């Protein structure tokens, strides 16, 4: 049975600590009622949840409320996942000094080294930084803690505005109430997609892509305490109505203040420079347009206030965590049929004239998008359809591994995974299966594609059906063996 631990720490948000416990308890009940009998249930569907603290004594949350824990950290010898809830903010909205949680940090570090998945919500991410788990890892936190986390743990690869990121068994999420997102991600990772789906349906949660944008990360001129900031509200209104050449100097002038004062006020209010503030407001405008309009990206960039398409794409990736076309796909994925979504993406990625050229190729061609969860196929040419026997609606939106069926123990797969992880070209020959179940040997060449800034945008796959060649080589090998035996 899988074991998931909810960490109880003095000063945490009581709602997050209790919420995580209730989430897993109720999700387990719902999943148990929906799954087939134990003998037929998928492996990993069974799990238990334990609450643990530094000592086996009640903890005090940030408001002084007492909560019991079931055991101490030292009593947890082995577990599959640990989740750290958010901490309650201090009088000035600050995150507690993580030096006071050294024992908890060492415990997290120890269990991660043993293979456990470690997750944290909102300001709980700071404890992962204290444990050294953020060094060199892509991570996220609540936007109002972004600058503080970057200052405290400068070796973390911090993504502003990302909703949830999983980088090598370290899961970080934005917002104090993101414990549902983390809980869903842990269940999906440990127990499989079906269990994750049942839990998401039960909680009305959103199983959006881990690398995708954060719904709550969109800019709002409301501070953490909930009171509106008139200065930010007016600054946002001005930016939204401004032309593409509008800059920080223009914003200061419009607010009847100096550039220095503008910089200071924005840093205090939202932790951003004037340029970053302007870019983010424009990105938020672009998000709305991507969700609600059919405008091409170039036209949409101008409508959102960017001076050119290249600067828009750079800013959008920085704040949304993915390319504009990928965001449009993700946003529509919650309401539309998957095949319809990816057919839209295909038209955005490949111009019609290039599609015509690629459809004449004698080899299968695919594009997969690393910005979307599980790197799905977003383009295939006609030859790929002929080789596999599948129609586009049966291919688009799926990871290429579906062609392997249950034949996952293949020598080339490890090389393939390592090359994709390191973003290096690779060529392997795999056993794949057509739609009718017939085996074919696929000589697969994968090449990462980068934009002009060096950002990975797609993986290009070229498939060669080498079944006859492999069969001929096998027959020659058999013949040689027989001749050798006769001799």
C-alpha cells in the first residue's frame, strides 16, 4: 500500500493541513466506491494517509489552533510522498524563518534521497528550499513570495506565475490554497491517471498540465489581505489602454509620479519592476484573447499591446510557462473534444503549404509539445497515418508510447528517455504496433527544436518502417547460424 504523509508544522495554515487530510480521506472513499473489486483494480490504486510532525504532539497553526498528528517524523521509515502545507503569513505578510525548521528540512531531504515524491503548497515551498531540494530545479510559489524565494534560495530555477511544477520528484505549487492541486498531482503520479481523474471529478479539481499556467497567478490589484490597492488598480487601467510603445517613463508620467517612486511603489506592492508589471498586464490581456478569439498569434500580440511578435512570445513564455499556441490548446482542453483541439493546434503550427510538402514525404513525421502534460503529439503527416493505421483523431493529444502497447521492456526506450530528458538528438529502433495489432519495427529519429532564444519548443520525430530490413537481417543471422552448425 502506498503511504502519503501530510507534514504538520507549527505555524502552518490549519486549513491546508486539515484540508489535505480530508482530501485524501474522502478521495480514497470515492475511489474505492468507483473502482472494480480489489483483484481487478489497477496497481497503485490503494493508498493510506498519515499526519506527522517533528514530535508526536499537537501542532499549533498560524492562528494558534491545535491539531493532532498521528506520529513523529522519526517514526516514518519509508513513504511514497510527503506534502508540506503553506505557512501562515507574518504581520507584514512575510514567510517564517526556515532556519527554525532544520529538523523538518533534513527529514524531507532524507526521504527524497530514498525515492519519495516531495510536494509543497504556496509558502511551504520555502521549506523545500531550506532542504536544498530546489537547487537547479524548476519551481514555483505564490506570486507575492516570488522575489523573497529567489533572494533566499538563488540557486532555485524559479518560474513566475506557474501554477504547478514537478521537476524530478519535487512538486511546487502557487497559492496557499493550492493543496488540492498538489493532492491531485500526487495521486495521479503515484496511483495513475484513472485514480487522478476520479479524484479530480470528486473535488471538481482541474487536472491541467503541470507546466501550464496558473489560474490564480493572473494579476490582480488585490493584496494578500484582500484590500484593493488604488495605485495598482489605476496603473493597470492605464497599461491596458496604452499603445505598444508605452513604457515605464510613460506610466510614471500618467500616474503623476517619478520613475524612481513608481519603481519603489511597484516593488512594495507586487515585487516587480515597472517593465515587468507592464509586460505581465499585457500577457494577461493576451491570455484572455487566446481563450476567447481565433486571432493568429501575430495579430493577437499587437492587440495585447506588444510591439512585435517575438517580444510577445518571450514575455508569454516567461509569465505563462508555455508558448501562446500551447496555452490556447490548454485553455480549450477543459471544454472541447481533444481531437478537435489538436487539429486547431496543427493549423497553428504547420502552415498549409508546409503541410502539403510534409504529406508527400516517404517517412512518418510527428511533432510533440514538451510544454503540454505528457508531451502529446500535436502534428502528424499522412505517411505516419499510413504506417500506423491510426486516424489523426486517434493520434493527436496522445504520447507516442501508445504505439508500444504493453511491450515496454525494450532496450532503446531507456536511451530515448535519457535523450529527451537531456534535450539531445537520438536514433533508436523500437517495436511498435499498428492499429490492427500487427508488429512493425520503427527506426525513430528524434530531434529537439529550439527557438531563437534557445527555448525548447517541439520534438521532431521521423519514423522509418524498417520491418523488412529487420526481418531480412534476422533471416541472414539464422542462415549463418545453420551454416556454422553444419560446418
